[in-house]
């Protein structure tokens, strides 16, 4: 057996860290404009809230949003170039999280100008953090079967029900809530998408669920007579399935291989996390391995990380490891080229059918390959994990592998991307039915009222 790496071979994390992003922006003037903005506005002595206010209101925080919704209408590739440039310039990146990834583009697509002002402005300036209140214990893949109830009471709706797997619910100010507003309509037709205030005392009970990584990324959320104003319906009453599909489309795109993994803001958005009043310059330390993030953030730079790790552990000549390294390289390249192809199609006024679903499946494949590769390189040390910074440091010390805890966290987290945002099986169903035109499974749930459908329990 190849021996574990000894101390002299140990590398610092910075040796493994990804290099800066390939700049996709065709237009140098775009980045010149960004540079001019940074030169005029960046000051490490601002608070996080003040810096994000400047970044958000200028359109640089969410440049892929339309101009009428605090963006610049840029393509995804150009937005990634903006994200990368913010990182290269050593300034704090834009607020991250589900507000930016999902709520803002959904509201920009379906919301009124008043809702853009009410909801998107505080998202791009980091003032409000959002969570996604979609999944329920009995409604995950079959999301349209959800049972959380919204009953009208004057100008408000009263919400009762349970959500689950709510990522970031414990620090969310707002939720993207889908609830049943008409139980007598077929299941896809009686759902409404609400912007939902999470600050409602005991009416909104958020209970963290601990994962095997040691962190508690997601939560159960119980709503008991919670309230939401009628004016916070986004996209129209009983039209929530269409609006939710927009959210899910942005989710798939954001979780795809070939596009994510940019600079991760080290400060948290929203009023609960407590970062807004702090000095922005104090958030610029390099991101440490194992700090979380989705699949995209985890696999960014994976090729360099694993090559360096294999060298440090004397595994670089192992044919199995070399084969897996090539697979990571190939999957990464295919994803990058697919993203460029999709961009070219969009610029020509066309869409690549199913590219979001394919990209998400590719991400699942990439994280699984990274899981297997990392554990092959670590060998028996891969059975140990540092659950917090102290035990991660102890693991690094004991194994001589500074990235050991990062690799084991990636291996445990690799189970998540094939599930969240729609499972691999569901992505394949969508590709089969909507793109290839295969017949759907026989089902009458599009015509029978939701209240008459069979349910568990
Ligand atoms: C890390 C993580 C974060 C998440 N964050 C959020 C969040 O913030 N907000 C939120 O609302 N949800 C969130 N989710 C929930 C996620 O969207 C659901 O877990 C997912 O949609 C699957 O639903 P389920 O867990 O109920 O599984 P089920 O739907 O019960 O599926 C169980 C299994 O059956 C398979 N299956 C189901 N239906 C079919 C079918 N028709 N054809 C073939 N196979 C099928 C599935 O692929 C799966 O393998 C998160 C999940 C994870 C893992």
C-alpha cells in the first residue's frame, strides 16, 4: 500500500486553492467599468451593509438581473466574469444565498414593479436573507402535491402547514412559500407563490436538522396561523405552479456544472446572521476548505486540488487515480464548453433544450467522481472527519493532509446535489418527457381535484 504522505510533503491550502476564473467577458469595457466602480467605491472601513448597498444599487451585485430589477441584464457567463473580477480585486463579493440565486430572478420575472422595490432591493443590498419553503414531508419530487394551506382572511392569508429541508431557514428573514390556495382544483392549478415574512414569533417555528457532515444546513419549518398580505402574492393567485417552475429553473441553472463556484461572499446576508454592521475589510480572509457552499463551490478547482493531493500522497502514478483525475478533467471541460455553447445559442436567440437538467445531472456526476477520487487518494484517513475547525486542524496534523477535512466533507456532501433542486431521476423524467417527447406515465392527477387525490396517512 502506498504510504500516507509524511509531514514534509504537506501543502498549505493555498497550494490547492482554485486559480482565478477564466474570464468569459468578451467586452473588456465591461470589466473596465467594474474596475472604475470599485476604485470609486471600495473602502475596507465601510460596514458590510454600506458596501453591499453601493454594490447592489449599482447593478454589480446581481448583474444578470434585468436593469429594471437592480441588474445589468448580463449573460450568465459575463456575470461570472464580474464575480471573478470582484474576487481578483480583493473586495467582498455580492451577497449570496437563495435570495440572490432564486427569489430575485423569480420576482424579476413574475413580480410587479412594487414587488421589485419591496423585495429585490433588500436582496441585492444584502439586507434580507431568503429561504425556499417548497418541500414538505409528503411533497418533494411530487412538489405539486403539497398540502400547506393558505386560507384568505380579508387582505391577508392565514398559513398552516409544515415544510422540510429548508436550507438556511435559521437565518432567513423571508421565505419563498408555495401553498395550496384552492384544494378543489387539480393539484397544479391550486397553488400560489407568496413572499413570506419569517419573523412571526411562534407562528413560524424553525427547527434545524443536523446532517452527517456535522453541520445543520437545513431545517423543518412549522407554520401555525402565520400570516401573509395578499399584496405579497407573486405572479397571481393560483398561478404558483408556473412561478415555482421559474424558481426551479433558476435553481437548476445555479446548481449546474460549468457555471458556478465563483467567489463566495464570506459575510452572510440578512438581519439574523449579524454581519451587516461589521467592518467589511474584516471579511476578506481567504476562504477555508470545508466551509460549505453547494456542489458548485465544492468542485471549483477540484482538478488542481486532487492533482496536488495525489502528488502529496504519492498516488499520482496510481493508474486508478489517474483515470479518475482524467474523468474530473473531462467532466469539467464538457461542462465549461456546454456553458459556452448555451451562451452562444442564447446570443443567437435560441435555447439549448434541457441544458439546465443536463447541467444539473453533470454536476451530480462530477461531485460523485470527486467523492470517489478524494477518498481513493486519502485511503484509510478518508474514514476520519473533522466536524469543526478544531477537529479539522487535528485531522490535518495527524495525517499531514491540510485538505483532509475538506475532502471528507465533500465526500459526505456528495449525496446532496443528486437530490436537491430535483433528484437525478426527476431530471431524467423531465428530459424524457419534455425534451425527447416520450409518453408520460398514465396519471389523472392533472384533472382530479387535489382534495380527491389519494394521500399517505
Ligand atoms: C441538501 C439539501 C438541501 C435542500 N434544500 C431545500 C430547500 O432549501 N428548500 C426546499 O423546499 N427543499 C429543499 N431540499 C429538498 C429537495 O428538493 C427534495 O429532497 C427533493 O426534491 C426530493 O424530494 P424528497 O426528499 O421528498 O424525495 P422523494 O420525492 O420522496 O423521492 C425519493 C426517491 O424516489 C425517487 N422518485 C420520486 N418520484 C419519482 C418519479 N416520478 N420517477 C422516478 N423516481 C422518482 C427520487 O428520485 C428519490 O430517489 C433540499 C434537499 C437537500 C438534500
